[in-house]
């Protein structure tokens, strides 16, 4: 996913989140405001309607009280007509009344005429007589006004005045009645006066207020009868819970004050309810669509404005994203060209700004630096190739020198061995003393091989073979020079010459073959040492037998006993010398545990033994000549490798460590040489004694 896409997605997500939040907040706030406005406005209208109704009812109640409390009217029971005994329908006519009755009726007639909402003003008395302002009203046979429900209800009520339930009057019109007790001078019930008030005026008023989109108003009597319902006229006169069982309407009727949410004809509506002092419920009904119409329009307008702004912001974001992504795309393309090897690719600084300009500068600097580094790398590569070629030549020369040195060493050894062949027979017993020492030196040679292996590993870890060659050449030069100097000094020269040759040989992988050859020689010497030990044992045994025989001979064998005792002592010294040689070899093993120079030192000891025989001079001279030839060749290699010797310090330290071990080994082997010399002298003495014994 590109940066531009990420940026646009993040921006679009942010815009959508903000827009959604704003629209949601406005929608919720507007709906709350619309609902609050509906509740407050409808509550005001309901209060005004209630004031109108209560004033309307209170006026009727006052009028009923004035008429009912007329003293003359209270005693008019027998003056008005009575239809209880009539067997046929009778028509009430004012003209048929007596003058006195008409006089008493005048206040009722004026009251009826003064108020258009009054359908009828009437009165019933305890004897069943009645009077009404409806002229020509027909009454059925045996009609008794005192048995009418409104009469019975008011007569039995504790209050003198009140509202009777709405009903259909004898005129056929739905009315509600205001009834008032008529009492005589003694306060006894004389009758009940009633005023039928038409609901038409209230219905018209409710219908007038219900016009438009402001909903409509419903008037419900305290008995549950619906008095006014402009939206559903068929419900007027129906009783809730009896004729109408709608759950929503029943909840409205069961609410004294507050807002009820319900559904009418599939439409969600809200009903604001109040209850007046007469128990009537005034209900303002408004659909949710009407309540939230203005808020929804506002929300749509806000949404449209928000989306417009979001689109404008998105357009700006696209422009910003393009202004960033295009330079980045050019940078990416240029970077690809650079990665492909085109270091001449360039970016135009005029196309960049701010951090992008800094990025362009850094990239340009990086390319310049890269070109410089590549140029330097090419120079170093060329130099490395040159040095590698020189190193290969030096390696070749060193290898040739190593072969020559090896050949020289082998020829020198063969020559020396040829010249020493005769001497070995004389000093065989002395050479045998070296068996145990050489056997232990074999272990030191193994440790020396391990050390050389570590040195070879260090050489392999170096990146350039030239460095190892230079170091080996320098070391070989020093060793060759030391070999020549020490070879001219005698036996010590032989030892160091062998050590120098061994140092050159340890750079080679053929060192193990030499070690195996030396091990085989050591095992041969070990066998000879065993023979010497056996000879010493046999000599001791012979001395013991000689002593026994001398003791048997008495005085004649006393001289022989002395000789036998000397022989026994000589054998004991031989055994002691053998033990000393073993201890010396053990000391050599402890001090030279990791040295491969043990073999060379053994060769030096052999050369010292050769010097003891006086026949090693020629061999040493040949070795010196070979060393001179080797030194010349090594110096040639060292001269060619002199400039690379600084990087081979690790190998130098390893060789120095080998030199130190070689020095310790040389001292130990000198001690062993002394022991061998003593052993040779004892052997000659033993030989003389044996000759004397033979002669005797």
C-alpha cells in the first residue's frame, strides 16, 4: 500500500469519523430539541385548552347553582307537569304550563338562550314532575324524572353540584350534564337541576386547534369515554377498556401526566397527557414524523454541508497527497536507477520542498558518497589484485624454498646418519637411554601439532594469503640465519638448525608425517632402552652370582669378590642412571607438553652424541652448507614479503611461544644428554670390568 493511499485512507477515515460524529451529534441534539419543543409547546396548548374547558365548566356550574338556589324554584314541585301516571307518550309544551309555572321557568329559558353551548336546562323534582327548556319534547308513558340516572347520581352524591357522565340526551345529541341539588328552606332535597352542555363547541374547538401539521387534541372523560377525537370521529362516545381496547390508548388513559409513545394505524406517535381538576384527560397527539420533520430537515442540511466540506477537504487531501507522493515516486524511481547501477541519476531540487527537499539532498549526497566509495573500492580491488599476484609469487617461492629446505634437511640427516652408522654401534647403549625421553617427546610433538594447527587456522581466517606468506618468510629468514650461526658452534648449532628447519616445516601440512616417523624412531629407541635395562638386570644378577662364587672360594676368591662387588655397584649405578633418565624425560614432558620441537631436540641430542664420538663434524659441515643455501632462498622470500609482515603478528606470537617451549625442552634434553654421557662412561667401565673378568 502506497503512502498516498495510506494518507488518503487515513484522511477519509478521519473525515468520515468527524462527519459521522458531527451528524450524529446534530441529529441526536436536534431530535432532543424537537422532542423538548413538542413537549413544551403542547403542554402550553394543553394548559390553554384546559383553562378554556374549566372556565367553560365553571360558568355552567355557577349558572346551575344560581338557578337551583332560587327560593321560589325550590317549592315548585307540584307546579310543573308530571308524567308518571300517563299511559301514553306525552309532549311537553310551554304553552300548556300555568302562568306560575311559566314565571318560574323564565330564569331557565333566559339561561338557555344566553349560552349557545347549552342544549337544555331542565329540572326534576322528587314527586316526578319536571320542566325543560326544550319545547315540544316528547316523554314516554310513565316517565319519572326522579328515576333518571343523572338525578339518582346527584341525589345520592355528597356534593351539591358536579358533572354527570356524557350521554346522548333525549334530543339525540351527545352532551355532558352539570347537575345541582335543589333544596327547600329546611335544606331537604326537593329535586335536581341540570344543564346539558353540547360537546359540539368543544369538538369544534379541538378540531380547529388540530388543523395543520401540529397534530390533534383528544378529550377523554374521567369515565374513559372519548369526548373529542378529531382524527378518528368514530371513536367519539366510545369507552376505553370497554368499547376500545387499544393498548396505546389504554396507556394514555392510565397516565395522569407525561408523554406516552404509541403506534396508531402503523404510525409512531407521541401523546402528551394532562388531567384537569374534573378528572378529564386532555391529550395532545403528534406523529414522530411531524415532531422531527424540522429537525430531520436540519440534520439533512447539516449532513449535506458536512459532506460538501468533507469532499472539499478530500480534494485538498488528494492535492496534498499528490504533492507528496509524486516527489516520493520520483525519488523511488531514481533510487531504483541507482540500485541498478546508474549513479548518474539526478533529482531536480526545484521539484521538492520541506522534508522532501532534505530527503533529496541526502539522497544526492549519498549517491556522491557512493560513487566515491566505489572508486576507492575499485582502486583497493586493483591494489588487492596486484598484492595477491605478488603474494602468490611469494607463496610459490616460499613453497620452493620449503621443498629445498626439506630436501636439505633430509639429505643432511641421511649424510649424518651414514656417518653415524659406525658410531651408533659404539654408543648404542647411550642412544638407548633416549628411548623413554623420545616416547614422552612424542606426546609433546602431538601438542606441538595442535599448536601448529591453531596457527594454520589463524592463517586461514586472514582475508589475504599474502600476509601469512610474508610472516612465514620473515620467520623462515630468521630461523635460517639462527641455524647457520648455531650450526657453526657445534652440537647446539645442530639443535637450532633442526629447530629452524622444523619451524619452516610447521607451516606445512606434512608435519604429521614427520611426527609419525619420529614416533617410529622413538619406539625403536624404547626397545633398545629395554635391552639396556635387561642388561643391567643381568649384570646385577651376574654380580650376585660372582659374589656367591667368591664366597665359596674363600680367600682365593676374595679379589674376585671385590670385582663382583664393583660390578654390582656399577649395575646399580646403571639402574640409577636409567631412573634419572626416566625422571629427566618426565620433566621434559611437563615443560614441553605442547611443543613439536621435541623431535628436533632429540635430533640435536643425537648430534651431541655424534660429537661425543668425534665423527659428526662432516655431517655438521654439510648441514651448514645446506643451511646457507636455504638461508639465501628464504632471504629472497623475506625481501619480497617484507612490506606485508606487519599483518602476521598472530603467527609470530604462536612461533615465539613455540620457541619458548623449545628452549625449555632444550634444557631438559641437555640434562638427559648428561645422563646419557654418564651411562656411556659406566658402560665402558663395565666393558673393562667384563674384559678383566674374562682375563681372570
